[in-house]
C-alpha cells in the first residue's frame, strides 16, 4: 500500500514538472486562456497514451482538474516573479 502511495506522489510531481515545461513552451503574452486550453488538450492526449500502456492512477476528469489547478499556480507564480507578464501589466 505504501508503495502505491509513494508511486502516486511521484507521478503527481512528474506531471507538475512536465506542466511547467509545457506552460513555458506555449507562452504567448496575452493569450492565457488559449494557452491553458492547449496545455490541457496536450495533457489529455498524454493521459490517453499513458493509460493505453499503464494502469491510470486517476480518472481523466480528476487528472485534468489537477492539471488545471497546477497550471493556474505555475502561471500565477511566474507572473508574480516577473517571468511572465499578464496582458493587464504589459
């Protein structure tokens, strides 16, 4: 049981790391909602591919909700430290 918990936590951290890279890759100032939609579409495709080979630890809806929250946190952080600039501050 503990191994499954540890594996699940590792999975979530790996996803969060991948999300940050994806957010930075798709960065286009002033197009936040479009970028988020594209990120979630790509993550949905990755989820489907992963689940076609391995047992999925989450339902797709929960996975995408987690990803959406992580995207919001990452973008808010990058805006706060000045790496990204929101369209209101440009």
